[in-house]
C-alpha cells in the first residue's frame, strides 16, 4: 500500500495500524481523538509543525 499525504489518519490506522508508532514518535499523540480520524496526514503534519514529506517517506519504508 502506498501512503500519501491526502490519506486520512483514520484510513491509515485502519489499513496499517502498525504505522501508528511512527506518528506517535513524531509527536502526534492525538491519534485516538475523533477529530484526528478525518484529518489528512498533511493537515496533521501542519498542525504539529512537521515536514509532511519526511513523515510520508518514513511511513512508506
């Protein structure tokens, strides 16, 4: 599965729950929050001040 910045957090966690650790390690500790489920990876990175390209690269390893 190819992960993209347009994928929602909910979709990512549903399809690849093992990737949660990458987001948690990056400082996204609100993965269980209902609002985060509809947020795209790009939006979440913006809120947390993270480089979306770096996170996507790590998620696709």
